[in-house]
C-alpha cells in the first residue's frame, strides 16, 4: 500500500481538502491518504466548516477528519509527503533526519505543471470564494498527482 500525507499549517483548511480530494481519486485498496499540520493549533479539531462545505459541494465528505500535528515518525509511515506552501515545506524538512526523509517531501503544486500558482493559498482568513479557489487548485493538482501515483504503483 502506498501512503501519502498532505501537510499545511493547522490541518483544518488546505490539507484536509487535499486529503479528501486525492483520496476520492485513488483506489483505497492500493493507496492510503492522511493529512497533518505543522502547528499544533487544531489537534483533534474537525476541518474548518468552510472546507467541509466546499468538499461536500463537490461530493466529498471530509467531516470525519481530525486535525493532528506532523511528527518525525511520519517519515517512517508515509511514502510521499506533500506540503501546501514553502513555510510548510521548510517546517517539515527541518524535522527530517536524513536525505531519505527529505526525498519524500515535495510541494504539492510541483506535481501540477499546469498550475498558475506557486503555492496553495491559505483561505483561513478569506470567504467561501477563497475556499472554492483552493478546492480548484487542489483538485487540479490532485488529478495530476493521482495519475502519476497510479502509474508508479503499477
């Protein structure tokens, strides 16, 4: 089983959306997707209600996810770790123990050469249109990523 971790700051907006979107695009018997935050602000919390609503409007239920903080053991547990922005990337890399850990970490938008964004914007202080935009950016990236992962897993 291929294991993928999505990482943002608080694990309530972007990474739960990325988690749900990618999970919806991959066969569950071959792939496991989870999410985490680099900060501990929302450990145990549900995703932001706006992320839940945007996902639901696209047929994806993320309401049962719970926030958790990224930990060093995630390098052992996951094959791929995708970050939402440069700050998340740097925070995860700072916990890496060696080059093998570092090799697992990539910005998610690096997987989508069609994106007009260099990072996934944080919609937390925005409105529903910001969450829709993030959904769109992540959906496109996860579509490209799912194709790449399924090709590698064959």
